[in-house]
């Protein structure tokens, strides 16, 4: 319903979702792990990393925020693109009613 009324909304949500996904991947790759990871390639060592020791706490907070944003955007994008739960349920009811009629012996 919303998708039919405003396709620009789907485009904007898709772009924001894609940028969030790419940024989340980049931040997760640069996060310092116990074994080093890609963050170790940029000055990693004991307590060091791509963003330093204090920067790692900031990166962890950014990853948490972006992960939550990813979930919220995925749910909103799903609701907007399908038009909500009422239409989805209606579509399933119509399919179930037609299946016995079309599935003859």
C-alpha cells in the first residue's frame, strides 16, 4: 500500500539500508579482535589497532548502533514494501482458497 503510493520512499529506504550495511561491514572488519584481524594490519598490537585503544570503544558503540539500525531498517523496509501485515494475510488466504480448486486430480 505505501509502496504503491510512494515508490520514492522505497528507493530512499533502500539507499539508506545499503549504506548502513556497507558501513557496518567496514566497521566490523576494522574492529580489533583477540587474534588481530584486519585491524592489526593498521598498527595493531597489544592495545593498539586501527583506531587506537580509546577509539576501539567508540568503534564498538558505533557497531552496536549500526547493528540496531540495521534491524530497524530491515523491519521498516519489509513493512513498506509488503504494505503491512493485513495485505500479507489477505494474500495468503486467497492463495489457500485457490489451491484446492486448481490442484485437481
